[in-house]
C-alpha cells in the first residue's frame, strides 16, 4: 500500500522530467492543476494522497502522504473504514485501519448500490461510500443505481471482473468524472450541469454533496 502511494508522489515529483522526455509533451502540462483518480484498491492510494491516514494495526505506525499539489480526486468503489472487516478481509488487508477525518481535498466518491464486498467487510455496499461520509467537505457522492464494482466497464468492457457492463452507465461515469474535475480545476459550471442532467435520469443514480 505505502509503495503504491509513494509511486504516485514520485510521478508528481518527476513531472518536469517527464515533460521534457516525452515527445510533444513539453509546454502542455499545467502542474498547478493535478488530480488523482483511483478504482478499487487504487482508490486507497488516491485517498492517501488526498489526506486519508492509515495506521497499521500490527505496529501502530501511521502512514501520512497527503500532497498539497493534488487539487481534487475521484474514487470509484473505494476501500472503506476498517471497523467491521470480514475474516477474509482481515487476512487480505491486515495493514488497514483508515482514518478519513483529515481528507480535506475536494473529492467525488462513486459507489454502486449493488457493490457488496463480503470478501472485505460484513457491511453492505455503502461501505464503499465511507470516504465521503467520514471525511470533511467539500465532497460529493454518486450512488450508482444497480451498480457493481465494474461501474459499467471502466476497467474493460469485456473484463472478467466486470459484472455490470452497460453503455449508458459507463458513459455517465466518464462524463460526470470529467465534469467534476473540470469544475474543481478550472472553476467552470460543468459540474452544475452534470448534476442537473443526473437529476433528470434517476435510473442512473443520484448525487449528494456536503
């Protein structure tokens, strides 16, 4: 877990070098507008950069890697709190004890109302919404109706792990993500327009904010 988060920090640290090395990229990066997006276990790495803190129950060591260069985030099917892990969850993630109370960076959390994860927790699908519920604002939560862990196919249309393939759902995830980040980074009204659109299509899901 720590190495994955540190890898992300290393990428941000290396943006100047990346920009000069990759053909046609020079002069096209705005390093004042950096966001992080993560799905599933990748959401854990992203949440840590947004300000979440993990304390390893095995040794009591707290891992903090919040990066002020990250201005916004989006989490899909996120790892929730560690208050009610299943037995399998304890064995899979023995290092996990997350605290979202210091995750102050603006963030949008997607969670599917059918994304139940008994291999990790005894709780229901709303476990994946913990980064929203347990962190301070400003935050947004998108409850995806009938959504499972694949969110319509974000990790691959025909990927084995995707159990909820759907063109409409996938397109909604893409457009809402773009709108949220666009508004957070550039201050335009894309997010307000996206909220209005989702409000007219409750079969896709619903958005909550704080």
